[in-house]
């Protein structure tokens, strides 16, 4: 397993991918991108809660960006999708959306920086190793998302959620069930925290901090390390 990942790292970054020379660091890089994509998909989809079906057999659903709920509490009434959410009046929902939004945005920034860092010629950033800083950033982002998920049941009494779940109240999900968007968010946020701690551990296990005065010394280092 280690050899193919090592070759993949060199192929992607043309042997200049010093922060991702080992299979462990390449694994961190790939997992970070996959988890970030999962979190973005989760936050952008309207399947955090799924509710009853309408008379046409379509299932009502709720998400942070949009929701498809019932206009009344009549059994088998038709529902309508409200499009992109442009107004949020409940303070608890605002806090939950802010926590999850900040966490997902932080993961996007980290994933972008990790890709750009492939082409850097130094193993340090701001006097600290890249893996240490990235792992800390990733763990904090995951905590933000997990806090938002833990507070999510407090939003079930809001009007938008009750439009889908009908009889829902705080900590009572009513006629709804958790949707796949919520499960993806829980799994990706939890794994992101674990991967962040794993990244910090790379410093002592596999990460070598080396500074280079020039590209010539960098080339000499790479040739001597094989």
C-alpha cells in the first residue's frame, strides 16, 4: 500500500510534494478532500430531515438551504418547495447554521491550501510544520460542525421545520426521520476530527522538518533521500 501511494504523490506533484512524501501523509491529503466534499454535499442538500409523503407520493424534506413542506396539517396534503432560504428569523437556527457554515468553510479553505501546498518547496509554514497547523485547523473545524449538529434538535420547533415534520418540537422530531444529509454530516465531521488528530501525529511519526536555501539544495535532498 505504501509504495503505490508514494508513487502517486510523486506523479501528482512532480517529486516536489515534500509534505506528502509518505503514504500516511498522502492518505491524510486524500481523506481531507473526500471528507470536505462530503460535508459540502451534506450542507447543500435538503435531506437533513425527511417527512411524510404527499398525495402524489413525493416525500417532504428539510435542509439548511431549502425545504419542501406542507401548507397545512391535513393528511396527504400536497407540499411545495420554498426554494433557496433567504430569510431566517429564529436565533437558534441562525446559530446552528453559522456553526456548520463556518466549519464547512474552514474545511474548504484547508482543502484548497493542502492542494496549493503540494507545490511548496519547504516543509514549514509560519515557523510550524504544515501537518501540525493543518491538523489543528481541521480538528477545530470539525468541532464547530459537531456543535452545530448537537444543537440541531433545538431547531425542530421552528416554523420551517414544523412545515415538514408537522408535530415536531424542541428535541421531538415529530413526523420526520433523520435524512441521509444529516448522517453524512455526522460521519464526515467525526472522521475529520480523527483525521485532524492523525495529521498532528504525523509530526512525530513521519514528518521531517527541513529548510532549504535554494532549489539546488532541494534537488540534492530529494536525490539523497531515495
